[in-house]
C-alpha cells in the first residue's frame, strides 16, 4: 500500500486480525441488548459492529442498537488483557474457545470492511483498574456529568408540540414532581 497516493480509494478490501486472550471471561463490545459477559460465537453468527438506530432491541441478541465500540477486555485471576481497535467501518467479531495442552483462553478475531489497521493492546497482572486507566490515557478520560443530568429526565417517543410540553411541565409542577430535562424526539422538528 506504500505506492498509493493519499487521495486514492481502494475498493473491495478488508482488514482483520486475531488476538489470543488468556481468559474465558470477556467483556466489551457495548451497545447490544445482550449479556454483559461476551459469549463465544462458535457455530453462530459473529457479533456485528455497525452504527444504526434501532427503536426496540431484542433482548439477549448481539445485534447492535445504536453505535459500537470495538473494545474487548478479558479478566482472569492472573491477568487482565484488553484490545481496542480504532476503526469506524462496519465490522464483525468472532470469539472462540481455545483449550488445548499448550494454552487455554479465548481467540478474538476482528474483521472490518475497510479502514486502518490501528489497535492497542493492554495488559496488567496487578489490577483491572490499571488496564482501564491505560485505555483512558489514550482515548481520554470521561468528564464529570453536568449537574442537570443527574435529575429526572422525561422522554417519550411520540408526536409532540410546544403546547403539549408546556402542559406536561405544568402537570409536573402541579403534582410537585421535579423534572430537570424534557427530551423531544426527531418528530418534534418535522413541523
């Protein structure tokens, strides 16, 4: 790829790589309505990484809901290991059980439709907090939430208007129920 000019587009290529994690307890790949613990995909579809907007997700399903973060972390009594793949293209992650006389753990294979091969690996034999701190050093630390975000949020997916919202606000006040934020869905902006 060294002969390509910066503005050239390559059609029909994909990038991928596999990683061994010495643990069966894997977590990550958020934005799914599935178990917190990542399940093996042996004999099943790989976990799809794709940004979309799903109104109602099916529980215990690895289908993405909104966005995705290609990040997997494994925890065992001896070591914590994490992989963060920096790629926004559509992708898939296959997770396989590896148990033989040489090693035991999980094989995590990333495959993306394109984009860069840019990933970070972290490990710590001390504590899982250390792995998360290293990740935050690279991606940035989460800011403290604004004070209003800790209050009550009212959100409904429905057709609404300014009049309806003012009435709801009056009802909250009338019944002595504090509300900090009203969320209006996209339909609010249509008219």
